[in-house]
């Protein structure tokens, strides 16, 4: 069963009506070609030619670049190779003091500053899109939250070579 | 052989033949069955070594009909039993569940409800087997067992299981297990999820896989012990009858089915159903996730320095709940909590079985929607809850009263990990950033002036929290809780029947609770209550997290707002009520102070310990929002207009975070966008991001220096120190990340 391509486009845009989401997209069994269709739609929307291998978030992808597999932002900025923690290549803003956290939520509804807790915002160095937010105690390592096993996915799960020419 | 208790048998209309070991299938003891099951799993990775689901393949309709019949019997038992007899918590929001287990204790099917117990009953049955109940205490038709010992197989002390063996032709063919959440379980303080407990000895009434009845009748001495050991004996009695009635309904339904299909067919079905559960999870993983490694971490604050009663707990503590998951090439799922904090002098310690239960609660809501959840999925996941950690203390001495304080934050991290997999595969609709953790709002009780009778305060409208956003829509507003996704808020009138001395003054949307993002988290709500015509009232508040966040948002979304506490004593409401003039809200923190004269006690903590309340004192609590998804600047302006008009956010917050500027007509709830100012503000936010951010490299260098200077709060040092003491693998990775010397330590006095 394949979900209608226009529905997937709307799903990505966040414009799919609830009735279609409920009736066509949420129920089992799921669309068996969802990954391929999603990649097609995303690929058409970016302004560069590198083949998207894995979508990481709304603005970030693992792509097959000229120098191998890279983490690349929608705006075209390349952050690092696919195996590395892309967050280490971001711009960061840390909110820890009351005046910084109070911009987000009212007083008493933010972490107590006496607990040295941080809201870390990670921005794309190219376009300053907000790529991730961490809420962690001071001194906490910046986790690499997802390391996709691209070879296994394409070769063993999809049964095809990784489309990166490599 | 006839019953040894003919007079009781006559009373209860039972006539059971006594059985002697072996009571398992085909002449085996239960221990032999358990050993065989474990051996097959060890050798083949498959339940009973089943390579092929023969019945499912050859007689699919019969197979599915049997599963549907059993599942239906369990759901029917739940829906019916709660109307036969049950306390308000059980009846109103369905805080109960029924499970069916194989003789060796593996779950075949479960009802709806608090399905966190899929595996806890399993562990209790295995405990009885491994401790020789079959031979010593004996397991007889008509027996009734009870367990709420967390270290063996339970989530928290206040969940009580009734377990009934089901026999057919002299063989034990299954176990039925019914579990309900009690309003009160005894213990150091009133309430069902206690905050002050620091060890088992303050937790209350415990039954350790105890035989509490025979010939379908509960022993009088057990009834007396429970009646005298809890503060709400009537509710205890109602719930015990509910559990027992449900188990007997399941027994009848299973017996009828086995007589119809034959014992051998049932036995084959039971094992195939579990193996199918195992295979289903693996295939779902391959269908919807992405192979690779996923990491996240949650944090659980225990702000007890000022509140704690016991000297050992009078400190601020922060629990570390890291989750690394691996999806392998075969669709296997591994979950590893290496680096979790040690157990401590707080009620948030959590047994391994409860952590497993949290996994099933989560998986049934994201990977296994079709109801075929059983211990097959347990066998499909390789989970490591490290021995001796807060998520598997392996020590009954700790308090486990509020183990949800570890389960709920942990599964925020699990859901995010799984959601990253969904997103990578294009299943954006399945992404869920998490949820608001319920905590336990107000708990306690008091006595009515008119009757002198005790009333409990245990509102379970806490089951309506804000849900996390997905990658295609906002989170559900004030209508979700992770531990019982079918719950609703319950009618105020119903809660007031139970909690007669603490009527509600209001329920109201709580603005600014929803986590920010392209898709925002679901909103929370608030309520205000007053003490009325009562005496000797004490209550405590237990909502998490307050002083920190426990989780983040996803893909640029923010964590939801934190919680806080406010209560008012010695108020001026005595005179004002006659004029129907009373406060209704703390809509924005501090609003309440303007509406009442009295002693306002307000703190950042979501928690206060048992406190005395007098008539006309006010109790306030609010439920949180869910985490957000995506960059807030990607949120459409029209969605923000709706948020403002619905009071999800206030204009100042929307202007600062989302950059939408305009005028709100409070009376008509209409917001008019100032398009030019909005454009300018959004541009200014982008410029602020550029101006106020820096390279991660410089942040890391500065943070390293801070670590070496020890410039961390006590609870954060307490967290690192606990992990440093017990987990060299995590500590090694920590030192490596920060490029710290091998002898770097974090200590706390």
C-alpha cells in the first residue's frame, strides 16, 4: 500500500487535514514506500544536488557528497562527515541565568538557577535555523543522538546499494 | 478428591479437587517448564524454539479468533469488574488491568488500562515458581495470591495484584492477574504515591506473593490485616473484590475456550502467541525504524534539602537516566541505561520489572498499536537496566513508592530515540517528543466535621497532561498521560464524592506550559481547591519536574515549562464565600496573590511535603504541557493566533519566542497581528541568534574549565558523583568528551 504522494508532501508541510491523517496515514499497515517517496519529495525541494541518504531533522540531512557522506543543512551548509557529531559544528547559545530562561517561560516555570541547569540551543552556522535544543545539567556532554547505520539500511533492509557511488 | 473445606465450598459454590505436584503441563513441574522455556530461548532466541507459527499459518482464523477471545475476556473483565465494585480511581479513570500468563509466567495477552504491568505479574509468578510454592505452600485450584512487592514484580507499592491459578483437568493451564491502583496503602503518610518515604519500612502494606485465600475466598486474617493497614479500608475492600471478580471472569472464559478447542490446541496457541509477539516487534522495527545507535538522557530532580523529613534525604538530588538504543540488522532492539544513578533515599527507586513495564507502555503506543502486546516483545528487546542502579536496585530495602519518578523521565528519552528512527524513515506522523510527567498533584486526607469520617485527597485528573508534539502536528492538549493512555479527567463531582473536604473552585487552561516549537507541545491546565468543613487535614504536592527540566524537545523544539507550587493558608475566604467572591486561578504565576488575603507559600519546587491545611486554605496545582518539535520560527503565524486566542500562550511569550506581534482583545479573545512588527521581530530573533551564539568549541573549552573548577550546583555534583562511583564505562566516555585527565573525579561531601 502506498500513501498518495501529495499526502506525503502535505505531511512534510504540516498541512495534511486531520481526517486524512487519521484515515490514511496513521493506521496500520503503513505505506511500504514511505521512505523512497519522502526522499524524492525532499530531494526536489533542496537547492543542491547531493543525494539525500537520511533525513535527520527538518533542516538537516546525511547526503552523498563529493567528499563522501556528509551532514548537510537545507541551506547548503556542510557541518561534518556523517559519522561525527554534527552538533559540535553548530553555533550554540546557552541559557542558564534567570533573565535568559525567562525569555522562554514565565518566572517559576523555568529551571531554578541554583541548580545550574542549562537550555542549550544549537543553530545552523549557515542560516541560524534552530537544529536542536538540549535541557541538561551544566557539564553534561553533548550527545550524538543518532548514528544511522546507512550501509545496513540500504544493503540489507532495502536490498540495494547505498546510492552514494561508493 | 473432594474439597478439604466442604462447608466453605458449600458457601462459595466451589468444589475443587486438590492437586499434587507436578501441576504443570504434560506431567512437568512448573520449575521444569520454566527451565525448559528459558533453555529454548537461550539456545534459539525464539520462544520455546518455535521456528514457524504453525497454527497461525495453517488455521489463521482459529488462531486469531482465540487471541481475540482471550483479549476480549481480559478487556471484558476490566470493564465489568470496575462496575461491580471499585474505588473512584479505579472506576473513574480505569486504574486497573488484567493479564493472562502461561504456567511458567509469560504473558499471553493483556487488557487495556495500566498495561505497565504486562511483565510485573510475570515476575511475581516466576518468583513463586522459583521459590517452590508448588511443593511447599502448594498451588491449588481456587487459591488466591497477592503481590505488591516491587522488588519482585510490581511498579509501585500502591499497585496491588490479585493472582489466581487456572486449572483444567488437574493441570495448571494459566494464571490470571488483576492489578488496581489503591487510594492508600498505609505507610508513613497519607496518599498513594508518597514523597517522604526513604526506605521500604515507610512504604506501607506489603504482600510478598502471599497466599491470601483458597476455594475462591479471601482469608479473614488477610482481610483484617489490609483493613487495619490502610487508611481507606472501604476502597481497599471494593478494589480487592474487583480484582478477584475479574480474575474469576477470565478463568471462566479461558476454561470455556479450552473445553471448546481442546487443551492441546490452547497450549500450542499460547506459545505461538508469545512467539508472534516477539516476531512482530522485530518486523515492526525493520518496517519503521532505521538501523543504528540512538542516544538521549533524562534527569529527575529530588529537591528535598528544605522539604525532606528524614535526615538522610534532606538534600537536593538529581538522578541521571541515560538511554542508549541500538537497532541491529535483524531488527533487534537493545536498550542500555549504563550510567544511571545509584538508588537513593527517595521514593523514585524502580525495580527492573517496572522499567520493563514502562517499555511495553511505550511500545504499545508507538510500535505495537494493534493490541498484540505480550511477553514476546519482552523477549525481543535486549534491555540493560544496570544492577544496583536506581532503575534496578536489586534490593528490597529501598523505597519504591513513586517509581514513576524514574519510569516517566526515562521513557521520554526512549520515545525520542524511537522517534528519530521514525523520522529517518519518513514516518513523521509517528514521531512523539514525549509528554508531561504527571507527578501526583495533591495527596493526603482529613476528616469531615459533620461525620468525623476520613476522606482521602487523591485526584486522578492528573491523568490529563499535555502530550508532546509530533513531526506533523501539535501535541494533544490536556488529555493524555503516558501511563494510561485511555484515561480522562473524570467528573469533578465524582472526585468531590471521594474528596469531600476539598471542593474544586475551578479548572482552567494554564498558559505558557506547552513546549515551544514548529509544532508545540500539548497545553497543561490548572485547578484551585479549598478546604471546607473539615479538620485534621494534611496534604502534600508531588509534581515533577519543578526545579529543572527532565527532558528536551526534539529537532529544535523546546522542553515544556517546569512546574512550581503555591498554596495559601489563613485566608480571608470565610467572609467572602457568602458573596460568591472567591479566587479561581493562578493563571500567570502570582495572579492568585491578587485575589486573596492570606499567607501565600510559593516555591520553584513542584513538591511540598505533608502540610497541615485549615478550612478556607487554598490548594493549587497545575498539569504540565508536552515538549515541542522543530524551530519555533517555522510555526505558522495563524497557528500562533489560535494559540493566543485559546490562551495556550500569552502575547509577551509569543512575541519573544515566535516573533509574532499584535494586539489581544482579552474580552473577545481576538488577536490582531501587526504584520510589519512581526516581520521586524522575526528578523530580530534571527539576528539575536547570530549575535548571541558562539562556536561549540569555545563553549566546550569554557565548560571544561568550569568542571575542573567544580563550579556546579550541589545536586548536579551529587548526580555526577553517584555515577562516577559506580559506572566506569560512562565516566570514561565523560572524561573523553571533555578531554579531562584520567584521574578527574567529581565528588560531593
